[in-house]
């Protein structure tokens, strides 16, 4: 549901990272980019409405006023929405992806986590 909402809003480089064994704060982390602050704010707003309509309590949203990096606590899923240059700067994927050789971000693209 989260991935389909972001995909419908034209999110760029949508990525889902399983956090099992890495963190107890969530089961998955979703990272996506948007072309502008306005698009990020619209994606966050739409996702918030989708979560509410589905009965999922959101723990809140941070950064929506600035629109460079928006974090949404969707319970078992943490969602990070970035402008591309901010995403490149922080590189969360490198911190959270499996460090095994031969493992790439493409391995965690949306197909693996259709239930999110």
C-alpha cells in the first residue's frame, strides 16, 4: 500500500529495505525521491491520507514544512522522502543495505516487498 501510493505519485528511485535484525524501530524502511519540495509534500500528504483510510495509525510526519527530507512513521514502516540532492548527500541506502559483496540497491527494489 505504501509503495503503490508513492508509485502512483510518481516517486523516483523507490526502494524498500528490510530492517529485520538491524533495527527494532521498524520492519522496513522505504526511501523515495521527488523532483521538487512541492511533490514531496504532496506525496507525504497523500500517503498520510492513504494510511488513515486503511486504519494504520501514523506516528507522525517530520520535515514537511521544509520539504527537503520528509520522514513518515507508518508504524512498522519508516518512510523517507527526499529531494534527489539531499538523498545523495545523506546516502541512507549505504547505511542500511546489506554489506555483502555483490549486493546492490536493485536487489531491494519494490518487487520484494509488495505487501508494504
